[in-house]
C-alpha cells in the first residue's frame, strides 16, 4: 500500500507519475517534525537492515553511516564521502516488518542511518516542503515493485547497448577511433560501441564536431556502422559563451539560460571556458535543448552520454572575484587573511555551494533558486534528450545514459557511476551499487570497467570485466594521462577475448532478464536478502548478487586471489566459462564453498531447477546466432526468453 503525505509547498519534481491521493496527518511510523525544517526519526531494531539510496557509497545495507543527497562532481570515491553524483531518496527498512519511504525533495537531504546513534535513523532537510510516500508490503521486493509502479517504467535501451564498449578520454581524431576498431577487429575481441569524449567537439562546444579532426563526420559514422560499431558522443551541461556559436546565441535570444537574481545570465567555467547553463527546469528551454541532439542524430548517431550535469562548475565569476580579493589582501599583508585561507579559497572554487545560490531557474514564470532544486538538473538535462528522442526518433530506441540523476530520470536513460579509480575496492563498490540503483528504477547501469582514474593492471581489468559481463552497461573507460587500458595493450589478449566473449554468449539471457525487469517493474539485480529473506547468512552477504530468477554471481575482487569463498543459500550448479571457450559445470550443495576462478574465466551459479540460454561466441550483438543458443543448467529445466528486434520502441 502506498500513502502520500504533503508537507508545506513541495516543488513538483515529477518523479512520481501515478496519481496518489494525499493522506491526512503523518505516517504511522516513526516521528515527524516540521519545526526548524523537516525531520523524520525512527528507531532501528538490532536486526533491521536499511536498503536503497541508489548510487550511494559503502554497502547494500546502509546502516551505520551518513548519506547526503546532494549531487556532487567529486571523483575521489573514498569510504568517507557522503555524496556522489546522484540523489535517490528511496529507502526500505527491512526487519520484522517491511516499510519503504520516498522523500521527494530536490534540495539537500540528510540520511543519518545509525551514524549519530546506532539504533536511530533520522532523515532531515532545511525546508519542510516535500512529499513523503510511505509504502508497506509483504516483502522488500514487494515494496520495490510498488514504488517502481508509481514512478513509471524504466528506460529501455536498444539491444546493441548490451554489447561491449570501449572509451577513453584522449581519443581525439578520426584515426584514433579507426585504430581502436581496427585493433579490436583484427584481434577478434568483441565490440559494439566506441565512446567519444569531449575532444571530438570544436572547442568543447555542445552539438559541434571538430571539422579538422573529422572532415566527413557523417561518412565516418557510416563507416563505423559498416564495422557494426555505434559511436557514442558525450554532451556536457555547459554551453560555451561565444559570439557566432548558434546554440549560445539562440539560448540568449530566447532567454533559455539560467540567470542571476538581477536577470543577467549566470557564467561559470567548465571545459569550454565561460559557459551558460541551459535552464532545463523550464519546459520551453528543455524542449529547445533536447531538440539540439538532432544535430548529431541526423548524421547517423544513435547513442549519447550526458556528463558534467550536477552541474559541475570549475569556478564562477563571483567565486573568482572573491578568490582574487582574498589573494590581494594576503599579498598586501592583511593580518586578517592568513596564508592557509588563500589555499582554502582556491580549493573551494570548484563546485562551491555558494555558486548554486547565485543562479535561478524560470519554472512556470516563477524564479527558483538553483540550490533549492539542485538535484534535479541532471535528471532534467537527460529528460530533455529523452523527450526529444520521442519526437526525433519515434520508432527507434536511442541509447542514453547520464552521470547525475534523480528518481524520475530512470524513465529517460540509464546512468554510469562516474569517475571511479583503478582500485580493487571499486570493483566491490560497483557490485554493491547495482541492486540499490535497481530499487530506484535505474536498470541500465554500469561502472567504468578497469577504473577511470589511476593506472589499472592486467589482473584488475580482467577481474572487473568479469563483473562487467553481467552489468547492462559494459564499458571500459579511462582518463587522460592514465595507463592505456584497451585489451590489446596487454599480453595474452586471448584472455580478454574470452572474458568479453562471455558477455556475448550471455546476451540472450541478460537482455531477456533486463526486459522482463523493465516491463514488470522488477529488479534485474537483487541482493540475496531479497530472495532468501529467512536465511541469516544470505541476508548478510553483500559480495554476491542475484540476476533475474535463475542465476547468482560472485565475482573475484581481490588482488592475486586464485578464487574466493561463496555462500550458496540452496543447491546450485557452479558454471565456469573457461579460457579455452569450454564450460565447467558442477552441482554444489547448500553451504560455503571455495571456488577457484582463473583470470581468464567467468563464474556464475545457476539455481536448482533452472537453466539459462547461452549462445556461441560472437564479435558483435548482431552476429549472435539464434540457432547457436542452447540451454545450460539443470536437465529438463525450461526458460521463457523475451525476444524482440532490439530497436523498436516498446
């Protein structure tokens, strides 16, 4: 059952699309206060678990830490970080009873989940203007399905997007991209997508292509399609301030950029230098910006990723002026300005919360200060594209995913988890985020495999790819200045061919389970706790996940490990895709087992009485041969596979 409670005058985020009548009073769970802002407090029993929060740090069970919904461009994802790129304000308290809450509030929201006091959870925000949805049900999964039912169907990606993609910040020219594709194809490593980071643009200007580097971009796109490769260009949130640049001039003329309180356009620096931000919370501006994607769609592009849309700010005019004044006072010997203040001001220039108070959105004629609705920017930037694609490409799916998001954006695109690092701990963080994101409606998800920042190693990349085999978004991406981490940069490329090839062997199953989850408001990834709620060990296992109804995964995420311990809540068939292309199969009883997994192997576990469809190796999604598909698992088990053309809108 879903109940809706209204506090103050909430901003209409449009995260919830189903009409829910308002209930009087407060939810009959915990205590609510609207004095000095809003707060909800409840006691947690010793064995209560708290799930949700989507893209958040630490574990699947969120107890014991502080989480702050405040979309932040912060690439240093260490354990102490309380905010990441997204704001997903949905939680489930799971114990003797099951209850879920969605706090529909677009500003900064704090979740103190046993952080200050171990048996107490407090959710609070500055203004008592929000919707609170309380959901009760028979199980955690029941609550998720009810929640998913009120926020709308999850985005459905085209089938080619379930192939493997190669990306790197640093591919600059047409020849760079052709070389990547050539090396993949000549080494017979599967590939369906190559991503275009900011260097494909002219001076980092949205919806432009550098004509010197890409003299015939449309022809290049078609050449790549002949190789069965989809190019995926990036679009950033900031529009360069430059006379003669049509997007800039149109936006200024129509009044579609965010303004300061005095009516002037707010300016901040991002990659292009000084930029304006499109006012994507304004319906007219959102349509205008979204329609610009057709500049690239008309050239054959059918996939995009949105970035820098928290929005990220390197520094603003006001922030820079403040820093210069501080530095000047220090240089003149002002005793009120110690040396450390200068460094602190410099470090605080980027993504400073004071800047988010300096610009406004025009929402239905009302000026709304950005910090009050900060968490909605990435959502509405991607919404602008998603709504435009329905006009531009009404019959055909287009791939779209974003860095920043809020619940509601799940209807328009997926997300990747941002600028991670080549750390073993980030394989585990990747794993733990997946079911939490699914709870909030985000199904097309994945991380930068191999790590974006820092330098990867061959073994780390292979282990991470073995997890990426199962994430809907499977992309290898790295930062400028880091070690090159395409598979052909390492010895024994056949190991990479095999691990990535397993993805293509499993596409018939993974795509089917994704579609079932999207169409039935279900989860693609589930914690073991959702499937085995009465099994204490399963409830507390966080480094294994269920996919669909048939398999469990348990990736190796430890340096130099030859395998790992796995807990089986029931009898299962242990399947390993071996380095020589064969499969190892062994039925294991319920319990704890140590399983050996070589670097070039991919393990999974099939539940008792189940089987999954597996195809032969292929080098691209369209090359997967239907006639090669056979069932793997328990003899006599059946499987209902979802199939479609992978392109048409549903």
